[in-house]
């Protein structure tokens, strides 16, 4: 009887351990980063910086996507406009990502290491695009995405609580505005 009871307890422990471990594998890197940041901020009683941490996580995820899409476009794009734009995305967003990672490290903000599910879906959708339609789809996505990015970075630059993250957003906003202008110019060229 004691052996049966021990086996039952062991099975319950293993099931619990497996389900907890499995749940962690299913969580995206962005969700893990957000959860870690929440715990860190609560431990420091810094809930007023929560929106800054959320901005950093979202900006990092967006930056990762820009670099990965730029690399995809470098191999899949057929026009000079799309290839040049992709090269600029990889260069500029790699630099911004590194700066944000260093800044987040000083603030114990955990940033995602991989794309969240939504960004991964966007990447996968563009990767599946037929090569003849890729350039237009990529540049159109870049126009839409950079409009959103500019708004988010301006909001952080204006309303952020953390001085260094505000400065990062303010410094990066003109670069994103330039990207938006270049994406719109490329979109116009592709219509011809």
C-alpha cells in the first residue's frame, strides 16, 4: 500500500513538473520578458516605470522584426529600392537594438530574444509572399509599421517616466521618421 501511495505521489509530482515546464516553453519570449519586468518592478516598488518597460519590450520586439525582415528582403527583393531600404533597416535597427539592450540592462528590464507570435506571423506571411509581389508587400508593411513606430516613440519621448528611455525614444524618433519617408518614397517608386 505504501508503495502504491508513493507511486501516486511521484506521478502527481512529475505531471505537475511537466505541465509547468511545458507552459514555460509555450510562452513567447516577449511574454516572458514582460512577466520578468513586472516582477522586477514590483520587487523594486517601481510600478510607475511599468509603461517604460512595456515600451522597451515592444520596441525591442519591433526592432528584431525590422532586422529579420530586412535580412529576408535582402535575399528576396528584386528592386534596388527594396534592397537598399532593407539594408538600411538591418544597419539602423541593429544599432538601435544594441543600444536599447544596453540601456535595458542598466535598468534590469528584460527584453525579448525572439519575436512574439504576432511579429513572427507577420514575418512568416511576408516570407511566403511570391517573389514578384514581395517588394510591394514588404515596403507597404514598412510604411504601416513605421507610422506606428513613430507614434509610439514620440509618445515615450513625451510621456515616459524614465529619463534615459525618454532620451532614447527622442533620439530614435527622427531616424524612424526618416525610415518612414524612405519607405513612402520606395512605395511611390514601386507604383511606377
